[in-house]
């Protein structure tokens, strides 16, 4: 028997289906979610081979949290972040430990809670305009519509206004090209990634155009010292009083990296979360009708407002459950900065670790009926910080988590208040696995809701409330817990 006190990575079991030269790259490319879930029986760690390289996948919630919390040792790195750095450089989400704390201090004022109300008003207005632009009987390309919505909102919160229509369309197209290429480039050996294929040339053009767009906006803002009360103005004005090297503000390069980070994060991941939420509501009409009843009661015929967030409990639970089933960052990687022990196994510096929120979120020993959409599992139960990790954890937890949640809840409310959503066809819709769990190709049919009565009550009465499922075994139910259970900052 192996002595776990002195075990090495070689003692960690190797996942099945490894091929010569390719390792596990083929099953990861063919059906990555099925392959990842096939590893759920490994309760601690399992080894993966990606070409000639070996990575250790962490399957245990406690060990995953240990990795997240100790970013001094388990640093951002590995194939995922190598590909993302190609586009956004050393922004807050990709930079190494050595750069992170300073960047976090400089970016934190942009996401202070006092600014969320202003951002929320932008989100609500953008969602209302988008929902009002549709017509009864429309069949929506849901992801494209949500991308347009979140792009408009992100542009206004970042740059005090939307880009010209042509520039916005180009930014959308470039973002789609970049995001769809990430995962395949991550699985492709370095030599093949350098080949000048049509796909690579298309990817390079999109990356360069998007960078040029952001750099142009930054140059214009640098030339205009006016405080525009937006996210970019806050980044430009931010001062790090703790700086030890005299660099108290973001350089032009750093500013461009942060702007690209927040642009892509604020647009793409929130759009995908909204698209999945609408899909889940369309395929679970009882929940949709209950949510419509909530919006009718809260909005009372008016428009969504950030002040109403505490009353939108079901909308918040729908978003929480959507992020459990379809976490945008379904897989993450880390690189060891030095030799370290994890779960009784000695790992060498430079080793790559793989973490999967998707795997943890769908483990049957952590969640009852883990594949079922059940927002009521969060009724009175706060998400556990070890088993529910759509935004990561610790010092590297997504700085914009409340930004994204506020946008998603308000946008979802604006849409379901006006529209009934139904699936197109009867075939189950499956995610397109890229760096995120993409919903590209999702289509839903709209039917206009008829509302009436002085109180704005909707046509659909609230469906009988289902019996809440037992919360995660790791969750804690707190008496008097906040109505909105998505505020789970570290």
C-alpha cells in the first residue's frame, strides 16, 4: 500500500482512455463534459495526459478550495490561461500572483457596492430596450440577442455610452471568433498552433481588431481628463497607495489589459448565463410562471429597478441554479509555483492542476438530483463555498461577481415580465463546449404576455409551489437568511 504521507504524483491514478502521443486530448475534444463527468468516481485526484504533458485533476471540494485559497503556491496558469493571455494580456483574471495584489487594489474601486446601483440602472434600461424590441411570435437567436444586450450594457458602464453600431457589431463578431477558438487552441500542441491555417489567421485578425478598438477608446479617454462616472474613469483615476515601486497607477498597457478583461467578462459570460437561464425557464414552464407572477407583483406594471433586487428572490435563485448547472468557467487550471503537498500527495513546482466547477456542481453526493433544474434548492440555503464555485474562491475570486449577478437578475426580470418563452422543436439542446459552456445556436419562441388589472397582475397565476429539494449536504440553512442567496463573497 502506498504511504500517502510520501506519495508522489505518479501514485495518483491515471484516467482511462489515454492514447499514445495524444493522451486524453481526443476524448476532451470529442465530448469534454462526458469525459469530465466520467471522472466523478475519483474522489480526490486523477491524472490526465494532454499530449506529452501530464496534469492532475482535483475532484474533491475541500482540496479544490485549498487550491483556490492558497494562490501564493497554486497560481493562475496552465493551458487555459495561456490561451486567454493571448487576447487580454496580464489582466486581473490572468496575471500571476506577483502582479495580482496591486492590480486588485487598483481595480477594486470600480466594483465598490456603491457603484452597483448606477450599473444596475444601466443594466435594467438595456434589458428593457432589448425586450421591447421583440415581436409576438419571434423566434430568437437567444445567445446573439443576449450578447447584444450585455455588450450595450457593458459599453455604457465601461465607457459612458455604446459604441457606434458598426463598431459594436464588429466587436461582437470578433469576440465570437476568439471565444470559439479558445478551447481548441488550448488542446492543440504549440507547434500546430503556430501553423498559418485559415482558422489561425481569422483568430489573429479578430484578436488584433478587438485590441485596437479598446486601445482607441483608452487613448481618447486619456486625452480627456473629465470624470465620466464610468468604470474606465475609475480605472484611470485609481491610485495604489501601498505601491512599493512607485507605480501607483495603471500604465497604458495595464489599462488596456484590464479593459479587455472586463469587456469580455462582462459581455460574454453574462450573456451565456442569461441564455441558459431563459432556456431552463422555457423547458420548465411551472418555474417560468412563478417567476412571471413574482415580476408582476414586484414591478407592478413598472420597469425593473436595482432597488427591487431584495424582492426578486426567485429570480436570484434561478440565476444561482443556472450557474450551478452551466458555470461559464466549466474548467480551470493552476500552476504550482513551488513544490507543495495536496491531499497527501507531493507535487513538483511547475505541475499543472485542473479544477472543474461543472464536475463538483453535478456530483450526486453533493446535490440531490444534480442534473435537475431546481431553483428551490436555494430557498433559505446559502451556496456552500466549497461545493458551489461558479466564480472561483479566495483572493482570485471573480471581482465582478456582484456586477454580473445584478445584471443577470435585472435582465431576466425585464424579459419574463413581457414574454412567455417556449422551446423550438422537441430535441434537447446541448452546450457547445468552448472555454465557456456556450449556448450558441439556442433558439426560443416568444409569445407576448397579456397583463391586466390595476395591480399589473399577469395572465399566468403562480403555479403551486413545489416541495423544496434538500439543500446540498454541505450547505447551511440560516434563519433569516437574505432573500437574495447569490451574495456569497469570500
